[in-house]
């Protein structure tokens, strides 16, 4: 592959299929860890009354609408978000002999996995502010190492893929492993219930489950670290731009800005879905926790069916139209969420749960594949225009925006639960759907302003 850089021609080898698989397995690892935190953090520390989980932190309302777990997660997400541009800039400027990205991923892998498990291992076995302090420190550390691994990893999508089509293929592969990883994390209730059946205490069974899955994730995180020679497949020329200047240039890019705001809305909706699904199943629909694991498998398989069609259609008709369709499906799904368990939906309660994931399958496939490919095109367009390769800062800022969305979602979700989170008093759980739908509408309106033709006309001309 030939590429112009600072007036010279550089040769970069095309990434073989085997290496693409190894790269995608890194996403499998970190999506397991992220899935454990996003799906079970609130459930573990703010459980429904009949969950059988004892309380470890005070269940008080601050200022009448904020919970302690909501504040802790908000602080964690905020800390995580502000470190993204910093880590991205360090990665862009790195002169490590292992490459600008792999060197960061190698340092982050072990602490990233260990801290994920430690989030659920409180030092005190009863309600205590010691647990609050512990959770705050461990969660902040978790988010730091999350960023150190994920931001450089994401930047590699743009660098390993040398054309728009190659980047779309890479995005498809990592989307698949993201869903598989998330599905694996969603099997945690199935695992801990098996341990309970063997006579183990529920809290201990949950902690052992989270620890075991974290270890599996660690093995996967290390695969791209040891199998991909970044110097061989990427142009790893360090950037010489400071963080503030790089941020200024990045936010001046109109297409990136509208994409980032739209992406923020998507991550807000996704976080609500991941955090709320177990409440929708157990509280609104009165089903057992075990159905949660089954639904995630169905959702993963349903999304997988759309992977190849999404990849093909995106190449033929563009990514923007599919993203608009995905937002529309998400809006419909969240509107339906409010009515789960009510007579207005003429289906059994279990069937309603399956209806929810059936509607989610297509947009989850689209959102799983296309945003990374779109952002990679934006980063490549910027490199062509400016002559500076700053892939990580684009993904770092995107991650910053997405984590702001996740932070808002966790705060809103935990606050809404104060209005009612138990069977018979579930208005708080129900309201999470319409709130997420409103943000999806905002995301759709912003994405309509994205100029895909302008970017691809320049990117596709450079082959």
C-alpha cells in the first residue's frame, strides 16, 4: 500500500485476515470488562428490593434526586472523559519502539482487568462509607486504564485500514467481537445462579463470576499486543502538535463535531439500555434474572444476522442513511419501553421482552459497525488535508463525548430510580425509556448535518 507523507512515498503492508482477527479479539476483551461495569455496577450497589443482594453503600438521596452510586459513576465517567484527550495526545506523540498504540495497550491490560473485578469486592460487608471511598478510588483507576487501552486501540482502526472499505471491514469485525464480548458479560447471571445452586452465597457467587470473566478478558486484551507489529502495518510518525492545539483543530472540524454530539446521544441511549435491561425484565415484566442472559444471546444473534447486509449496503448507499434508520429504530424501542408489562401491548410479558430485543437488533448492528468506520474516514480526511496524522485525538475526543453521554445516562438512570424501582412502584424505571428517546431524537437531528459526500470524495480519491 502506497501512502504520501511529508512529500515522500511510504509503503505500508496490508493487514492480513489473521491479524485482523487478532486485532478484533482485543475488542472482545475490553467489551467484556466494559459490559460488566455498565450492566451490573448500579444493579449491585442499588439493587431492587427482592434481588437478594445486601446493601454496601448508603441508599440516600442527595439534594433530593442524586444517589451516591450515581455521583460515584458520574465522577468516574467525568475523570475518564477528561483523560481521553490527554492519553490520545500522548499516544499520537509517542516515539515508543513498539509503536504509538501497542505500547499503551501493553501497559494498560493487566491493571484494566484487575480493577474491573475489584469494583465489586468491597472491603466492608455491610453499609459503610468505607465502601464508598473504596468504590470511588477503584472506579477512577478502572476508567483511567480503560482509556489507556481503548483510545490507542481505537486509533489503530484508521491506521490498520488503508482505504474506506478496509476500515469498514475492520469496524465490522470489531463490532462482532464487541457484541460477543457484551453478550458474554451478560451471561454473568447465568453463571452466578449456577454457583448459587451449588450452595454458594449470592454476593460471593457474583464476585467470583466477575473475577473469572475479568481473567478471560485479560487474555484477550493481550492478543493484539503480542501479535500485531504496528510499525509494519501503520504509518507511526509521531505528531508534534500539543494537546490544546490538537483539540482546537479537531473541534473546528464541523463534520467531526456533529458526529461527536450525535455519538454522545447514542452512547447515552446504549448505556440506558444496558443498565436498564435487567430492570425491564425483572421489575416491569416480572421475569427471572435468567431471562436476561437469554435475551442478550438473542440480541447478539439477531444483530449478527444484519452484519453482512449492513457492511454491503453501507458500501453501496453510504453510511449516513443507515445511521438515520438506526436512530429511528432506537426511538421506537424506547417509546415501547415505557409500556412494557401494560395491557396496551397484546403480548405475554416474556414475548414483550423478546419484542424489545428484536427491535434493537438492527440498530445495534448499525451502531456497532458504522461509527468507528465513519470516524476513521474523518481522521483520514483530516490527515490528507493537514498532513498530520492525529488519529488518536479524534478517537480520544469521541470517547470523551461518548463517556459524557454514559455519565449523563448513569446519573439520570440512578436518579430516576428514586421515583420507583420495584414491582408496583416502577415509574422511575418506565421513565428511562422516554428520556432516552428524547436524546436519540437530538442525536438524529445532529447527524443529519454530517457531510459524508465531502469526506469520501477526498478519502476515496487517495487510494
